[in-house]
């Protein structure tokens, strides 16, 4: 072996959320599972850094150990930074502490999010001498931490140990870009005039744009989505940047962590099961779920599940034009989500109209969702833009048959049941008429118990294991 070649790759994985500490969705699963599996590789030393949110459960936060303190400077702003350490599942986690920025009820959704995550990203780099860990690679995720890549390129770090560090940016969804007033961001970050072009997008600051230009490697979560974002609709206004970064832009298809999502071992479920006893056990779970949700307890009522941030392009407009007919004929719906008041009111009113047919869960609950996957017959994923489509993959493992619109990662993972090897109900045309026709087919198949049971077993047998995703990242690190 080359004497100059390191035996281990040192990685610092930076994220704005991570299960079980702080979760808003698929990024938290990714940020938990990728480091967990990489940590099992003999040639990897990986550590994770997160903000120290006030919403982190006390069972964890009360055991965090303070390992250092410093002042982080964002131009004229000088902010306290505490570096906390905690070991979980054999991995060292660091938490950046600043009560002004992170001791809040929510993770995201504040007017100063750009400032909050700029502070966090600068603190990540400032803490390296304190923890005495200068990684070979810093792996960032989305705009909230992608700005680490920009800081590393723009700022003159006095310590030569920063010079070898390479950066990876995984973009899970191009919709979210960290937009702000350009002058405000220049003042906040102390951007020199020569670096302004990195952030400037149509006269406003765009953190994701700068992150893309500065990262050494960029990854997105499915091959089809990688191609889709090159058009302006899916690229959400910054597809013009992608030609410039094509040489460092790749796709590593995301997957499911079956150590977490396994109905045979999932401690969150009312009852555990596998494909050998799934048909009977899922009926029992369905009955308990219906009872808890205030729905009619009836195994012959097809039960649909819809989980999403409630906003335009999630399929709600299609559902509103079709669903009442099916509810009136015995179907049931559980909806979970939060967001636009107009769409929230749609589900609230639907529940009032069909109190024993519809249950709306306001917000997001990771634990309750497991029993919904296990007890519902069908999972609706009707987003016009779906980078990966993790929820339909997870639903499949629990025997909940996916109804999906063909876009992004859905295209890579699902084909319709009407074809050999089919593993779901696929909507190709985004229209209420097409959804109506597809829903009618799900009802017909549900009433044919032999066909319905066969579909349950088929979807449970699908293999979307995250292991191939982990190996994809390891290969990327090794090339770098």
C-alpha cells in the first residue's frame, strides 16, 4: 500500500436535522442512517454535527457534555458558541449551542433562518481546532448547511489543516434555497465584492446557488430527479447553474433503512408481523387504528393514507375533486400534515363532513405514522415533484400499497401493477380524471381479496435497502 495513503477517511457529516434528536422528515432519516452504516466500515471515521435545538428530547440533551466554547464572528456580529458532545450508537455527535438561534419551538420557519444557519455553518468550521478533528471530507445537506462549502472557499483560514478539506453537498430538494436580500446577506456574511456573484440570483441572495458553486462534489437523491432539475420548473429557478457544475454533479439513489423500518421488529407498532402473517395481523392493526382515529371499524372499508406538507403541488387539488365520491361509497382517509391554511381547512372540513370516514392529524408524528403504514391499505403520494419518494418506499415495506404520481425518484422505483413486476398504482397524467380512474381501480382490486392480498405481499417483498446508497457515498469519498 502507498505509504502516503491514509488508512481511514475522516468525515464530518453536517445536517440541520437527524433522528432521533430532531426530525422534520426524510432528511432526519438520511442523517441518521448514512453515518450509522458508514461508521461500520473499517476505513471510515465519521462524526455528526447538528444545532442544539430546544426541542431535542431531554433524555438526550441532559447528557450532552460541554467540550469547548468560543465566539463565532459573522462580520460585526459576535455570537456565543458552545460545542457539546454526545455518543449515540457508537457515533460521536456534536451540537452547536446558541440559545438565541436554536432554543425555539421549531427547527425551521423563522424570518432569520438564513442568519441562524449561517452562524451554525461558520461555527462548524470554527470548532474544528477545539475538537481536534480536521476531516478529509465535510458532507453537507441542503442550503442550511451547504454554506459550509462557501465559507471554506471564501474565507482565509489561518490554520493550514483546513487546506486539504473537500466538501460534498447532498441536495435533497431544490425547492428550498435559502433566499434573502442580497445586501443583507453580504452584510451578514461579510462577502467580498469578488464573491458576490456566487450568491446573486436575479438580484437576490441565494444560499443554495453559492453552495452548489463552492462544493467539490454535489449529489442528489435519484437519477431521474437529477435530470429533471435541469429544467427550470424542477430546478426552481437555478437550473442555469447546473450546466456550470455538471462535471461534479451526480446522483446516489436514496433507500430505506430496514433496521428502522421493519414491521417484524418495529417497537412502535401495535403488533409485529412479517409477510407470512401480514394479511391477518394487518387486519387487527387496521381495526385498532380505525378505533383510535374515530373511524368506523370495518375491514371491508378501503383505508387510504395521505402524508405531506400541505401546499400546492402535493395532489390535494386532485383529491378535492375526486375523494368525496369514494368516501360516500365507504372508503376512509387518514391525512397527516401541516402547512397552507387553505389546504389545512380542506382536511378539517372534510373530517367535519365525514366524521367516521376521515381523520385529519395536524402536524407530523413519526411514531403514529408507523401504525398508519401498517394499518392502511393504500398510501397516496401525488406530488408533482418528488426527488426520492421515501414514504412510498417505507409504506411498501409495511404492506401499504402505494398510489404514486410518476415523477423524480418515483420513476426510478415504481411500475404499475398491471405490468409484470409491477409494485404500485402509478398515475402518469396529473389530472383529477386520471386519479378518479386510478382510484376506481384500487377499489376493484381491494374488493378482490385474492388480488389485494397478493399486492400486499408483492410490495412487502420490494428491496430498497439503503446499503447501496451508503456504498455509493463511500465510493464518492474514496474518489475524492
